[in-house]
C-alpha cells in the first residue's frame, strides 16, 4: 500500500533520526505517478522542506565534495517542485540520488 500524502508523516521520529525517514521518502517518491499535479507539487514541496529543515546534520556528515553535490541536488529539487508542471521522473531521480548520498554517509 502506498503512503498517502496525509498519512506519510515526516515529523521527526522519537529517536530524532533524520536518516530513519529516508525509506519513507523513497516510498513517497514511488507514489508520485499516482497523484494529481497538485498532489505531486504538495508531496515534492513536503520532501524538499523536510530535507532542508531536518537534513542539515546528514549533509554535514558527508565529505565536502558530496556536500556540494547534495546542495545542488536539493536546489534542483526545489526548482523542479516549484514548476507549474513538475517533471516527476526528474524529481524522483534527483531525490533518489540525494537519498542514496545521505544514506551512504550514515
């Protein structure tokens, strides 16, 4: 069952681990194709906002070159999510790359 936008909570877990949310983000990315344009934009903004708000430590834990890549990926996600007709596949590809990068640093 795919998580809905409403049910996929991105609040920090009780253990406070940002990285524990990465599998949920991956599931949410898998549901992008099933959503309306408005739903896609909402979910994309939610993912970008969560990573920006809560992922700072994870980004700082990667090497300086990977930090630059992570910031560029996140900026690209923000741009794509703000488009009137966001490219779901481009967003998902960038997001998966960012999740993989941050997961490897754990």
